């Protein structure tokens, strides 16, 4: 009888844990809510200077049933952080509002008021989907997943930052508003939209990363880099994205002073670009300067434009492609037969003769 009672108690405990639903209406609810494997977030305002941080049990499902707004204060951030394994996060179309206009001064993280960044620090595996970030103070998503992660149907809307304000000296008020900053492996970002004033995607290190079916507008396009010293990037697929009204569509940027780094196995296909202001494709080993004296400390190889064709339309004064390699730093043969660039002028190709299947025409 005693053993049967113990079994019954254990069974009830398991059932209770499975049935546990944690509800968050304020930061004071977080500690108890994350004890459950279902966490529901309702509308509330995060007090200024505090992080909304979720440290979750493995296998937790998180749902947003209201918008989350962050109070205004000059501090380092982040505003939101989530960690855990095998997490299913569904924003159900709700908003994380960063109140960017309070911070925007045209300088981003290069000066002026201290801006909390990144706004959203993602440290989960599983799925993160159906959420909108509105008016981030500066950079939006920093992604460092511990195991495979799908980020899908997300919106970053910093379009209001295109306008100047009283603090920006006539420049767009938003700056350094990167959509996704990525240093990780086994990541897919799909079917999302980014409207901003900087990189739509920036891959700084990592491998096995797919960026597909997304829309980027107003910023610097899709970037690998900047690549600093002692890092590797390998196995990247950029496919079926649309890039509009941006400085360039696709860019690989490597620090001029970087050493002991490599970028390889980069595949582009099916991308489209319109209204590209400066370049169609920019590959540059002189970052942070553009098309200046390149360094040779990053070995770049295996940059491929496959099919379906990537088709770009650049502005009349823009370079179709520009490739600026350090001596001996770009290696191998690159198949660019799946690239078409319309409009613009022929750009420079420095210290590399390995591009095949693509011809720049005036």
C-alpha cells in the first residue's frame, strides 16, 4: 500500500509539473513563471534600466499575449534576454517596443547617449518566431544559440529612424540598428523582414548558417563580417532574399588589420536587389575603410553564386561589383555564373583573378 501511495504521489507531481503555466504581467512574476514549462507573457512595461530576462527549463513553450514596452534610460542593456534549450517561443505577432526615438541621435553606438544594445539577446535552441521589434535603440538581435535554432516570421521595424530629429544634425536619427548580429552555428533565419539603417544580417563568426526568404530595406544589406582576428566563418547559405534601397545587396567585409582568420564555403542563390545605392556586391579586405589598402590576414575562398540566379539592379553611379583582396588572401576559383547585375558601372577587382562565369559590362 505504501509503495502504491509513493507511485501515486510521483505521478501527481509529474502531472502537476506538466500542467504548470506561468504568467508574466511584470518583472516580479518572472522568477515563479520560469519554474513552469509553459510561460505566457502579457502586456506590461519593463522598468527603465532593467533587463527582461528569461532563464528557461529545457522544453519550455513561451507565448506572448500582449506587447512589451521598455522604459527609457541611458544604460548598456540588453533590454531582453532569453536562454534555454529546446525552447518554443511564439510571439503571436506581438511587439517588443524599444522606444528608440528617446535614444536616437544619428550616432548609434559610436557616440552620444549610451544606448542599450543589443536589444534582444537570444541564447536558446529550438524556435523563436512571430514577434516584432519596434524602434530598437541600436542593434537588435544578438544570436548565440547553444544548439540548432530556427528564427522565423520576425519583423524589425526601425523605419522611423530614417528621419532626422533634433539631435541628429540632419542625418537619419537611427544608426547602428543591425537586424541580426550572429556569432554561432546551426542557425536558420527565414521569412522575416528588417527595415533599418545598418546591416540586415551580420555574421561575425560561425558555421552552418542559413538566411533565406527574408526582406531587407533601408540599410547596408546582408553582410558577412566584419571579420576580425582569429575567427572562422564557413558553410553559409544566403538564398531567396530581397534587398531594397540599401547601400549594397551582399557584402563580405574583413578588417584590414585582421590576422589568422578564414571565410569559406559561402553560397548565394535566388536573391533579388533593387535601388542599391553604392554597390551590387562588395567584397572588401580594408574594413573599416572602403576600397582602401587591403590586409591579407583573412583567407577568403569558395564564394559561389549558384542557381536560381541572384539578380540585382543598382543605381546608375553604383559599382556592379567591387572586390578588394589583400595580396594572396583571396584563393581558388569562384563560380559566379549565377549572378546578374543590371545598371551601374564596372567596379574594381584588386589582387584576384579567380572569378568565373560573370562579366562586368559598362
